[in-house]
C-alpha cells in the first residue's frame, strides 16, 4: 500500500508490470491552496504503508459508502492524509543530502560507462 502526492499539473508516469489497484483522490485546486496556507505541500511524495496506508484504506472504504455522513468523512480523512503527507515531506527534506552531493552523484552516474 503506497500513497503518493503529486501537485496538480505535475507530469508523471507509472510502470506497473505485475498489475495493481489504484485509488486516485483529486483535490480541487482551491481546496489544495487552502490547505497549503497551513501545510507546505510542494514536492512529490511517496510513502509505503504505515499510517498513510491505513488512512487511505479508510478513505477508500468511506468513498464507497452512500450515506449522508460519507462526504464529511471523506473530507476529514482527505485532510488528515494531506497533513500526514506534509509531515513526511518535512522528514524527507531534513534527511535530504545537499544539492552539491546530488549533482556529484548525477555526474558519476552519467559518466560511469565512459571510462
């Protein structure tokens, strides 16, 4: 169970060779901007399992409900998922190597087969 965040308009591709089930939650741009006033969701993020997987499974279950409370539950769980994704981005950026190190790694990978 992986959970990914991509900003609206971000290009991406998927390579799923052994099959998969996907649940896609699209957030209206105005809602996302409202969330971004409080949470710095800027970078693509992918998290495997854990709390985000559990919350997304709950969201999926609620989205399939057809009662009066389901839309409220979906909105609440969506906000909780966005908050947790924001936390994961903050943790990732704290452990991210400096840009110069990334550039050195890219250079080594690009020229590895030249010698």
